[in-house]
């Protein structure tokens, strides 16, 4: 019983960190200054005239359309985008032998998976609103994507090379006793032409205005296709749910540990 209690306490600790992250995101969304590209350009120009350029920073949220002069092409679906993440996993079955406390041996079939390929890439892009456009450096951002592929192809691959359209990868030898069921292909992208919200620090440190990751680690850096209101409500609700889950798991875990120690 006390083992279950310890597990619940660990879960409660994990929920605490999730809750804290969601509270931090909600606070960041509320504290960031909503603005337009033109307002940022005017402010940067005024500050540069007064004290010189290169040192101005502000924490803002800007909404605009995604565009890019040199976009990426995703590896699997060949979709034009500014960010993509792909994974290819092998799903297999294997026979597992186990022995109980009486020494009796049993065999069972277990299904599992392993990643055979994964990759993600991002490129700087433009965020355009009705007043102008500003560069976005996505490095270090939490990027919310859309799913463009989730496909399972049954069967073993002939030879030692796996292909999907123009994508291919060399396969390593699978473990003995493992029977390949097939391969699952997944891909998510941040596409061109979509309206996005960027929660970031604006800086003129490179000679032009750029939205980038905040130097203050307590401030979120987010690129999302959702609205400000949707993001804030989602973060607050998740934080609240994680709080109740944290309290419940921790209290129940402590009770089970104490009962286990007593008995």
C-alpha cells in the first residue's frame, strides 16, 4: 500500500510543475502588451533617436499572418511551412517470459514501438498585420502546430531501407523475437498563410526589429494559431485542474504511506 502512496506523491509533484507552467503561461499572456507592427516600429524609432538603437526590449503579443521568403518543405507530406516535426516509429510484437513468486513460468505477447526516425526544423519568418510586418525568430519557442499526417502502414519493410514518398531512412536490425507489425508516420507543421499569435520579446539588437525568446526565463515564448482569449482560458483551466489533481494525489499518497507504515 505504501508503494502506491509513494507513486501518488510523485504524481502530485509532477502535477505541481505542470500547474506552475500553466500559471506562468496565463500570467505571461495577461502581462504582455498587445500591439501592432507599426506601433513597435514607431516606438523603436523614437527610442533610437533619443538614446540610440540596439538596446530596446519589450514583452509583447502580436497577431498577424505567417509568411516566409524561403519556407521549408516538410519531410513526409512535402507541405510548405515554417516549422515541422516528424516521427517514424516501428510497431512490433514480442514474446515476453515472466516468472511468478512460485517459480511458474508464463509467456505472453507484448506490443510495443520504437522510433526509427525523428526530426524537426524551423526557419525565421514574417508576421504580417494590417500595419506592416516583423521578423520572428522561432528558436526556443513553444510552437503550436497542426497535424498533417498520422498514417500506419502494415507489414515489414523489404530490405534495410524504409521509404515514404521522398523520405527514406536506413533501418537497423530489429531485436530478436520481435515481429514487425508496421510503421507509423506522424508529422505536424506551422503552415504559411495562417493567422498566428506570437508572445515574445521584441528587440532591435540586430539592427532591425525581431520577435524572439525572452531573456527572462519566467516569461513564455509562444507561437500559436489560437486566439489570445482561447490560450488564456485554456492555461487557467489546465492550471486549476492540475492544482486539484496535485492536492488530491499528494494527500491520498501521504495517507496510504502512513497506513502502510503502521500496518
